[in-house]
């Protein structure tokens, strides 16, 4: 209470902020349009050209420089081989064959058998249905490309991640070194390292897979380490007391006991890798991501939706199967199923499954019908169409045109309202003021909110942003980010308070939040592109949807953390519900509010960049253009740097502000 | 060590005259002849803390003399075990007792260096453990010393028989042979029929039988128990104690048994070492501890004990005086009071306590009644 009261008793800060704003507006009115730093989309600065030159010289020397010759190129070639191998197996013509080695029938049966063997029969049915659905969508080949990429990424993650997890569990020092690295790998927007990666590994599937690996590896490392550390010390001691060696302890005691946690880690890694497929498509990684991306660029909502749906189906199947496998690895289940099934019976079942799989793979290897997914079946004289995908596409397209036509009267005003009354003014204020004015205003705001250090960091980051030559684009991105964050915080407080006070609301809403969080980011964009077209507003809405779940959960947890006794005391002293919320629960969870704002900002920023693809423009567009045009490579790199700088500044300022408001913001929120 | 016995307190049961050296009960000291001992511990220290400060504690007299809390305040180190000396004879059940935190678990883990001792020597069956290399230590753990744990420490992903055979598997014994041996031991601990179960399908008592079987499987000479029955409910605990007594009779291992339950200690232990804050307070047989507690800490421990069931005649007899009627029965000095009650009360003459035909003292109604009424 005391803390919260302090926040409210400090009108000094609010007055200062208002003062800054008024001063800024006055100067803006006078100086508008002078001293701005703007750059047309196709223009570059000397810095960008120099980065382009760097790209060229790397390209020229990559076959002579030993670092590339013996290290980078090896990785690149190795990854490419691995991916090509998997593609030949699953998705692409291999050698002289016009079709992959294993056709659709083989893949469906293999997946089903794996799901049944390591999960249960329910997920086996799900796997069969899911994979057949991919075929019916007319997306068999891109789906298999995506599957191949995902397998490649996950295999690499597991091969490197599990041993690293073991090291982390065994050596304290190593844990201390690697934890911040893992944090960085997970929090840095993927966009940011994608372009530098192409500098090293070129545009192509290898870079896509490497980016997926970077993003997807932390969970398997963390959960392996966690699972090993959670093994009871007494059990390990028992092993030692019997004279086991270290490798024996690891192989016979710790790893088997940690198996379930490790599988959960693999599950999370698979999900993370899948959520990257669209982003990997930016560097020419094949598969569903490509389909989504191209459809978004040509605003073909039907195709984008169909492909997005396929990603979701793939994600659901892989998630359910690995979850079932992890549950099965729990020792109790283990005991039950093992006891019930006579080992001989089990071995028989395995053998049957093996034979069925072999037959299916042989059929799919030999017969065209079972190799390439047919778009129709001719049984006798009747023709059975199997092209569900075209139907989905046309339904979506008509739904879209209906929405654009008939919902326009609702969506139009919303879009225009936000664009004309919030986005445009803010954007103008930020990018049409003289750059030094904006600079000073932001640093002053940082000072008032977060103190000296925050101001210093903001000044440094903004200074560097000026150096990137992308001041205007950065300010446009900042404007969109700020607006989206305001909406996120408002939503966070509304839903968070509701969920925090009402367990049933929490129970009902939480699954939706979870779903929003795991869905690949690009899938969000599709319906909003349909509704609002390719505009900045679409980007903001998508970012809000992406970031709101995190903020809502944090606020809900904060509200729930307020001691029930305090709330009851307030109620018994005659507070109305509204008063309880505004005078007790919100002030007491000020820490969570600050954390929600901080995390909201970071998530929004990551998404605003993605939104750059669908008309959001600004820095996101610059980065994307860097992939497609080599003359804009340098500019793209600079834009990536500008995003990171904005992110650091926003993060630091909100963290300091939060600390002042009464609590340290821990970085790992969820 | 022996000095403790002399500091008897006035409230204790009447004791043989101190001056009568020859009639004093034999007190078993902590130290015995190391050549005949199975386990011999000298100057054992375990100090938790940064390695540099910790190793200094045992060698610096000033630090070594400090109490645990004083040491912690001064150096930040925690002395879990301080300067312990004791010997365990072959085939003996040696019990270590103490309140929570007194260092029992640390002590028993130091014996096979599951926890690395800070100072001191430990000799097991003639070999100095503290100087062993990793390989020799593993051999020792595989063949000579095994341990039973409070929370069993079983592997949930393995069947009972595989758990029992685990130590043999580690040694590299062939599958057929270790399964045969495991089956034998499972029978020995009374778990026949549960070979194929998983640990969590068994009750706590049965799980601890698995732990026991696992420890027995390698046929070690020495077995260590760290509060093996504390997690079990009282009835099962009694069963398991009987089991250990039976096993001890059948296989005759040397045992070091940690417990904080005095009745368990008295039931199982040939001798009992009482620890407080890492140090020895008293070592002795059950009757010695009950009859002559070294200080208030021990007295507190033994307060609830039914004395008549623990004390023997030598602890309550008095010297014969000429006025005594010497026509009573003769009994040995190690007869438990409870078993002598009837003999003493039924006759008018006091019972004569005789060893090897020599009269040690007499026990009359007042002596018996004092014990029986006092408990
Ligand atoms: N790894 C460790 N690091 C630091 N201190 C420890 C460590 N292990 C034990 N201690 C401390 O050493 C002291 C003795 O612990 P120990 O576990 O040996 O006691 P115990 O007699 O077995 O108690 P309990 O009856 O509760 O099992 C305790 O104060 C404990 O906190
Ligand atoms: Mg203990």
C-alpha cells in the first residue's frame, strides 16, 4: 500500500511529463519539417553502401578465407546436405525419380505408427487424420518441405542441446555462462539475426534452418538441465554408493529419470522451430512458409489462410504426439502399460507395425498413386475430388470479400479513427520534428520516468539510431509500437483484472491466450489483412494480438497475488468493487503492471517488424527488402540494428521506471 | 571416553560403588583395537564452506575448539562433523544417534566418501579410505560397503529385480548371473513374488526391503543405514527392525545404523554413539547410556526409556553388607531388570549377582522397586 501510495503522490513526475509534451508540441508547431532525417525506400546512405561492400567482399572471399573455408562453409554445406537428404526422402524429386523416396502413404503410415508406438492410439488417429488433411489441402509437397526443415532443425537442436543440457546440469560455472546466452537467443527478434546470418551462410535453406536452430534450441537445453537437476540427490547418491562411474550415473540413473522432462523440452523445441518456418521463408527456405509469404505479398488471403491452416495442423499433430510421448514416459504410466502388456505381445505388435510400415513405404516408393498425393480419385466411373484446398481457398476468399464489402462500415471507421487520430499525429510529431527535438524530448522523458541511467542509455541508443541513417523509419516504427503498447496495456488491465478476480473467467480465457501465443506469428496477419488490407493498422492489430496474452497473464497473476485478506479488509471497510480494484488491487500489483508494460513493448516491437511485410512499412520493410535486393542489404542490416537499439532503449527505460514504481522487473516473465 | 560414565548424576538409578573397581560394569569405549576393528575412524572432520577456510578449521586449534554456531559466525563455515573417533568391531551393529542436524548423515556419507571428509582417517577392513583413488574407492563401494537410504533412492523406471541387480550390473556381472543373485536376495528380504513390479507399486516398507536387498546383493562386509525406517509408519517400522535383526543374525554383517529413535537404537545397537552438533557426546551400550548418561543432552534422550527393560542388574546392585541374608538366588550381572523382578520380589532374601562364581553385589526389593517405579 505504502509503495503504491508513493506512486500516486508524485504529481511532480506527471507535471514534468506534461511540460515536456507541451514544450515539444509548441516547438513542433514552429519548426515542423526542418532538420528531419528522411530517406526514400530505395535510397541508401554511405553506411549502407559500406555494409553492401562488406557483403560483396565476404561473398568474394568466402572460398579463400580460412575462417569461411574451414568453418562457416563446412557448416553451410553440411546443413544443406542434411536438408537436401531429408527433402529427397520426403518432399522433392530425388535423383532420377520424379517423386521423393517416400510418398504420402509411407509418410502417413510412418507418422501414425510412431505416434501409436510412443504416444497412444488417440494421437495415432490424430496424426493420420492431420497428415491426410495436409494432402487434401493440396499442400502435400510444401508441408513435407516444412516437415523436412523442422526435422533438420530439431535433430540438430537435440544433438547439440541435450549434451549442452547435461553440461549445464553438471557444472555450475557453465550454467552461469550459458543462461544469458539462452535468454538472448529467445528474446531477440528473429528478424534481427536473420540478415547477419545470410552474410555468413548465404540466402538458402541452410540459413533458414540455422535461424530455426538458434531460436528453438534453448528449450531443450534448459529442460534437459532442469530434468537432470531435479533427479533426487538420494537416488544419485544410491548409485554412487554402489560404485557407479560418472557415465554410468548419467546413462542409467539421471537420463532415464529425466526422460519425461527432456521430451517436454523436445516438444517445445519442435513448436519453436515450427513457429519460425514463415520467417525462415524470408531467406528462401522452402515449404509452407514460402506459400504464406508469397500469398501475403500478393494479398491472396485464401491461399495464405489455407497454408497457415496447414502450419497449424502440423503444429497440433506434432505437439499432441510429443505431449503424449512425454506423458507415457512418466514412470507410473510406464509401470501400468508395461505390466498390462506382456512383453511378447508387445514385441508382436511392434513387429506387425514394422511390417505394415515397410509395405506402405514400398507401395509409396513404387506406385505413383501412393507417391504424389492425388487431387482426385477415379473409382469406376465416378470421380471423387480430393482438392479440399481449393474449396478452403475459395471459401476464405469469398468470406474476405464479404468482410471487406459488408464489414467495411464497421472496420473502416475503426481503422480510420486509429490511423487519423492516433497513429498519424504521433508519427508526425516523432518524425517531422527536427530530429534533435525528438531526441531531446525522448531523452527527457526517459529521465523523468527512469532516471539518469535510463536517460543515458536512451540517448546512446537514439544516437546510434541517428547513425544508422534510418531515423525517420525508426520513429514511424516507434509510433506504431507505442500505440500498440497502449492498447496492449489497456487490454492487459481489463482482462487481467477480470481473470485475476474470477477463477472461472481465468479458466475460460487462458486456453485462448495459450493458443494465441503458440500460433505462428504470420497466421495472425492473414485475417487482418483480409479485414483491413495491407496497412499500418493491420500491423498494429496483429501486434496487439501477439502481445496482449503475455500482458494479460502477467496482470492476472499480479492481481491474484494480492493477499485475499487485504482485499477482504478493504471490502469489509465498505469499498465498492470498483474501489477495491482501483485502490487496492491495481496499486498493489503495480509491479506486475510495470512488467506487463515492459513485456508488452518487447513483444509488440517484435511483431511490428513482422507487420512491416504487410504494409506496415518502416524498419520492418527495410529489413525485408534487404533479403530480396542485394543493393538494399546494407540498409536492411542497419534497420535490424535500429530495431535492436529501439528495443534496448524501450526495455531499459520501462525497467527503470518499473523499479522506481516499486519493484524489479524480472526479464523472464512467462 | 570412559570418564563419561563416572559423571553419574544423583537422580540416576543407584549405581555400583565407584571405588569398587572390580564390580564396575565393563564400559565399552569408543576406541577399540583398530587391528581387530572393521571400521576405524580417527579425527574425522567435515566442514562445509569454501575449500580454503574449511580445511583450516581442523588444523587450527582455536577454530577447532569453537562451537558450531561460533564457527559459523566467525568463518561462515559449517562444521557438520567435528573430530570424531570410534571403532566398529566385525559383526557389530553400531548405532549413531542425534537430533536433526547433528551431522549423522554427513558422518555416514563420509565413511565411503560420498561426502569428502575435510580431515581425519577412516580405515575399513584394514584399508585407508581417505587415501584411495577413484578406482579403488569404486571397488570398495562395489564389493565391501553398501548403503540403505532414508527415502530408498530406488530407480522408478526399473523393476524391483532390476533395482536389486543394479549394483551387480554396475560391476559388469552377466545378466543371467545377476538375475539369479537378485532373485536370491529378494527371497531373503521376503519380497518373493514382487520381482516384476515397479517400485511405486509397492508400499513404503516393501520399497525399503528393495533398498535392503539392493544393499545386500553385492554381499558386502559392511552395511550403512541412514535412518532407513524414519519414513515408515510405526508398525511397518517395527517389522523392518525385526527384519534387520533377523538379517544380522543370518548374514552377520558389520552395520553402522543411523537413527534418531532411541528405542530403535536400543533394540538394534550393540553400542550407540550419541552426537550433538557434530561432536561425540557419549559412546556405550544401551544400559550404559541409560544407567549413566554423560550429560543432560543424553539424559533428555533416555528420559522416556522404560529403564526396567534396558538396565541390567549390574547397574542397580549394591554391595553386600554383612547383615544381608545370603540365601537368595544367584543371577548373572547382564540379566535385564524386568526379567529379575519376579525372582527378587518373591524371595525375602536379596538376589545375589554373580559372575564366574564371584559375588559382585546384591539386588533387593528397594533396588528393583526404584527402577520399576521410576520408569
Ligand atoms: N552440502 C551441505 N552444505 C552445507 N551444509 C550442509 C550440507 N549438508 C549438510 N549440511 C549441514 O550439516 C549439518 C549436519 O547435517 P546432516 O544432514 O548430517 O544432519 P543429520 O544429523 O543427518 O540430520 P537429520 O536427522 O535431519 O537427517 C546440518 O546443519 C546441515 O545443514
Ligand atoms: Mg540425515
